[in-house]
C-alpha cells in the first residue's frame, strides 16, 4: 500500500514468516522509498551487490551481514546491479516473540538493545552462515508443511534461531561502516530533534549552510523520500509514542508538531491504517523484559 507520506507500509499478516529468496532485478531502483513493518525482522545477506538503508544509516552489504529491524524502523535495500541477490528473511510478530521468550531469556533483547538505525548489524563467519541457513531451511520446511507436529517443530526451530541470533549480538564486536552522507544523516537527526517545532527550508539552510534545493535533492537521492514526507512520518511515529503513553489524541497532535488537527488525523490514518483514537485504544501485550536491556533505552 503506497501512502502519501512517501513510504510503503508493509503489514505482516502471519505471526511468523521465514523465506529464502534469490532474484536478479527486483530491487534495482535507487528511487525505491523506505518501508516499515509492524513486526520484528531478521535479515541475512548472502549474495549480491547491495546497499541497506536503516533510518539514518547506510551499509554496503557483505555476505554474512545479519541485520535486526524493529517494528516501525524505516529501511530499504537497493541492488546496484544485476548480480544474483540472495537473502534469508525472518518476520515475527511481537505476540509470537513473547510466546517464545521466557522470564529468564527475553528474545526481544537483541532487537531492543539498539536505537533506531544504529548498531543493528553484525557479521557471521562462514561456519555461522552454514548453521543459520540450516536452521532457516528446517523452519521454512515446517512452516510449509501441514503434517502433524510441524507447527510445534516450527516454533522449536524459530526458538533455536532466535537464541542463536541473541547470542551473536551479545558477543558481537563488529562495527559496520556507515556510508550515508553526513548531510543526510544530520538532516534526519535535526528533524527528529525538532519535530515539535516548525521546520522550514529556511531553518535547514541556516543550520547546514547549504541551499534548501541541494539539501532536498541529496535527501531524496539517498532516502527515496521528500523532506516533507519524512517530517510527517516522524511526527506520526512520535504521536504513536505519546498515545501509547496515555496522552489524549489532542495532546499527541500538539506534542508531535502537528499544527492542524484535521491534518494530523488524516496523516495518522494514512500512515497507521487506523485513526489515532483506535490506536490509543489498543494496548500492547505484556511481554517478558530484560531489565538490564531496557535500562539502556
């Protein structure tokens, strides 16, 4: 579903999805905008010549790069040529992740130990790639099977995979190199820090000492988004946080920087698929939390 906010919202219908895909021309389009999911995602890059954009970061992918993406985290993968593009993807809803976790071992830890777009990439050795792909193959086979017990085995393989992933991130010392232009990253950071204020092209010119036309062109080139659409997207995301924290719809509108209530309602519906009032009425399920991890957030 393409939204006027400039990005694609891709809802995940199943509780758990795992796929191993190979293609050659699917993502050769530098104008592809960011997208986001309503589920957690694990992405393992195996082959190709591609860039992964995660919020304000961009990485030149190397086989074995494992990336964790939280719900709502903007991301996109751009293939640079027609080389075979191969990856393994895992999407899992919060309810399923909570079910597989225990009070002692939270499987959320690897996802929530990092801020959006930061420190969410590690690199696997060849031996670890083989182990990971083997577990993923068994999980995919179980998810496709209708035979007795395959659903239970699918949960078992998913649990093994997620425990392995959490263990990797706990011991990872890998520091990926962010190749996003500083001006684009800084513009994103500025917008996030000033969402409750009026943000104009003049403000950006004054802050970065470049023409607004140049800033806008570079921003669109590296994100697939206009600056305006990015501002709206971030304000809706902030409004969701306020609504989840108990603020009223009117309060969330004002605190997230929307000067016009009708525009807020309209923008929120286009982004979230439901009205702010309905979103506020929804309550996230209770889940096991690792206090040591959440203390860092």
